[in-house]
């Protein structure tokens, strides 16, 4: 496993992390015991960067991660997030970055995670009603109090990142990035390079689509969030699947899988990018880790860029209501 410095921190994180969200919600029924095995196997393979959030499973995912890492806490760089507000029934109630809410969320996350400090604490979504200076100011207080080591933002605009950075150093920006979501290339990657911020790419395999597992003719299970995702809808998925065919051709040349090609592409774009593919299966975890050592040729990178130029993908990257929560 390769390791990279997390922003301007003193922490070294694995070249690929592990997204834990799907272990508790959104992508069908999970199995806690199996998920714990996945986390332990990830550590055995050299992954030390785990990602969760307070809303995943309405706190259950943090509890699961906390249970899994309890005996190996010193080997883990633990990241979690706050900002999205949900009711106890799972309903979405909006976004909050109010200072009092920031501290409350952190205290509750620490308790669920069973730890006394969070290594990387993100604002999950930017609150349009609260100045980013106030939110980041509250996050910096958590650092002073020893509850948090470093702070990050998720899905923040370039303007917001700069304003936040003027209040406190930002160590990571987490934003969706993959062959079918290339939006960050317009501005975000450059500002991360300029300010020394690690870019954490979530959904680097396109919510599993770039693995080739989702055929246009297949029905997605009702308990899987992707069933309602715009890019998986009948009017879009056929067009989007054209990209899979090109990925599969290249995968054959490397004796690898489409998912490994998609991950290798992400990691090849900038040396400060760290993807966090999510999985709840050891098989897929081990497959994803092998992408770290897979180096694509310049010619094949060009083929992929030509097959999926910015704007290629049909469909919004979230349903309309969720798109409104993005800070753009």
C-alpha cells in the first residue's frame, strides 16, 4: 500500500480509503458482522483511512465503525461528517452549520464512535443560512479543545473553500469524482493544489456503475437507492453504458476489472487525490485495493478521457432535491 500526507497535517493516509456508508444504508440490506470483517481486512491490506458520517443509518454506521476499530484504533485515520440533518424516522430535515449544532454533533459522533478524538471532521454539506466563517470557526474550536485533529469540507464551492481557509486550515475536500463525474476538474482540483488540500474522491466507481455490474435491461432492487438515481433511469442508463464498453476493453488488456480501471483513472489524475470506494464485501474490497498498483498508460488514459469527456454522462448526479443541497 502507498501512503500520502493528508493535506497540511502530520497524518499519512493510505492511497485508497474505505467508504463505510453502504454497510448501513442506501445500497440494500447490510450485515454488521460481515462489514466488521471487511474493515478488519482493509486494515490488513494497508488501508488506514475510514470514512463515515452521522447520517449514515442515522448514527448506526458510526456505531458499527466504532465497534470495528475499537481494538485497532491506533491504526486508523478516522473521518466522519456532520451537517445533514435527519429525523429519527429517517426523514431529511435540511442542512445546519450553526456553531452550537457543530459541537453537539461532534460530541454525539465521538460517543457513537467510541473514541476521544476524530482525526478528520468534515462539514458534510454547506449551510446556506450560516456563514461558512461561523461554521468553520466552531470547527476550529473543536480542534483547540482536542475533540478533532483536522477539518475538511464536502461538496463546497471554490469560493466557500477560500473563505473557510481564511478562518482555519482545511486539510481535505470530499467531493464526488469519477469517469462519469468530472465536475471538479473545472476549478476544485486546482484550488486544492494551490492550498495544499487533499482531494478525497467519493463514489469513484460511479456508485458501482463503472464496475459494469448494472446492465440497462436489469431492474435494481427496491431497497437500493440507485433505483431512484437519475443516472440509472431507463432514459439515461443506455447512453451511460457506452462508457462501460470502453472500460471493459481496456480492462482486458491489463487482465483487470472495470472497477480497477475506473479507480486507477481517478488516482492517476493528481497525486493529491485519494478515492474512498465503498463496499460491504471482502471480494470487492480486495479487488479495489489492487487498483493502487495498477498504472494505466498515457494512451489508455487518453482513450478513457475521450470516451467520457466532461459532460458526457446523462442524468443529474443526485435527484433534484439532493442537488439543491450542493454548494455550487
